[in-house]
C-alpha cells in the first residue's frame, strides 16, 4: 500500500463562500428515536467515563477550506473524505451546486470532479490499496469503483432493499478492502448485514441480522479492514464489532454510538458520541488500540451535525466534517 503524505498545515485563501445551506434532512435519517432506557443511560455514562479517563490529543482544530473553482459553486453536506497516497483528498458531498465527487489538493484547490446525475444519497468514499476510488450511494444501494480521474471501473448493485421504509436512507453505507482484492460492504440502512464481493464484483457471502447479539447489527454504518480483522461500526448498538475475513465474530469494543471507523498509522480511529444522545450530537474522534479497544487519545467535536466520518493521516491527524465544514486536527 502506498504511504499517505503528511498534510501541510497551510490554509488556502478562499474567495467568497464555498458553502450552501444544509438541511437537517440532508444529514440525519428519519429513524425512530431510540428509547432512552436504563441500559442506554448506562452505556452513555460508560462512554463519558472512557473519555474522562483518556488523554486529550495535543492537536489544533483547523477548518480545511475549499476554494470555489467558479462563481456560484458551493458545498452541501460533506458526507465523507478519503485521502490517497499521492497528496489528493477525495470528497463526497450532497449539495446541488457542485459535483458529488470532488478531488482536491491539500491546499483545498479543486483538481477535478464528477458524478453529476449519478447519485441520490452520496454516503461514503474510500480509496483502495491500488489507488482506485470507491463510492457508496445509500439510497440506491449502489457501490461504484472509479479511476482517480473518474472513469467507471465497476458497479455493484447490492440490492435487497426493504420496501415501504418511507426513507431515502435505505441501502449500503460503506465499503472496505481486504487482502487479495476482497471487497466488504456494510449494508445498514434497512438491512443489518455485511457482504463480501470479489474484485470483479461477484458476491461471495453475507452475514448479520437485526439485533444486539454477537454478529447482529443495529445499523452497521461503517467498515474497515486491517490485515485479517474486519471492524464494523455497529452504530445504534453503541459498539465496534470485530470479525475475521470469513465473518466469524471475534470481539467488540463498546465505546459509544460509532459512526465511522478507519485504520491509519497503526491505530484504529472512530467517531463517537454517547448512545443516550440523539443522532448527530457532539462527540469525539478517538484513537484506539486495534487489539484491545483501549482509547489512546481523543479530540472533541463540540458541534452537532458532525462525526459522520473519520479519516486520518499516518502521522495521527484526524479529520471529520460538521455539516459542510471540514475540521482537521493537526500537529
């Protein structure tokens, strides 16, 4: 795998606004509110205690500004950002005044973009070990693979979407990559499963069902692979579940309502807030020991409408978005 570059702390100058108004419906799925029980209150207290005992990372919060390439161009909700090994960041956004997929240099300048008319609900974007760009549409449950310049290489139609949900949040949520070209997809909106595909897009297996037991899910929202271990952000169960590459349950880290997971620089990163708070509440980006789940450090995200994704450099500089503003925590 190619090494990711260290990001320069220099901030670009921005001419005019690069943000458009973001609606709450662009960010939060209309799920039924989780009942606040003694169990969820206890889980929330556990997360707060974990953070209280952990070390605050010595990082500086910066806003990573994007320079509009033309008048009228603006970002909607930034759903996800992924870094490649060549100094390029790939952004997936939900506004209608810019293309869904945007490639940027580390100073926030737009290099290229694509995807107009191809997405209903852009959700996740990832870069595979070979440098290809993958996106996930949570409304159509479509996973697409592109070259870094936007040429389509593969499309996986996950299918199996439940009817009558009344929500456009009704499909796959994230994609990750195992050894030998193995592709793993989290299918969390409407379903509760993980699917494996070959590098050519042939389905191999799936596992998972609704529930809170081992190997069950309540909205698997994100997925990452590190060697022989699969990490799944089981969001509404307030945990990260660990599996081997065949889907065998290994362990779980009950750290809180977990939106996103990412492996970088030898650590597992996650974006979390307490389980007893509403979706998209303030919370933390946490750095975890991959083996034990112990919190090695954290940064606070004090605003709501954040935490949807976490990305990090090998040097330990995590990022997320708050609505349509990207927050980068730097040394």
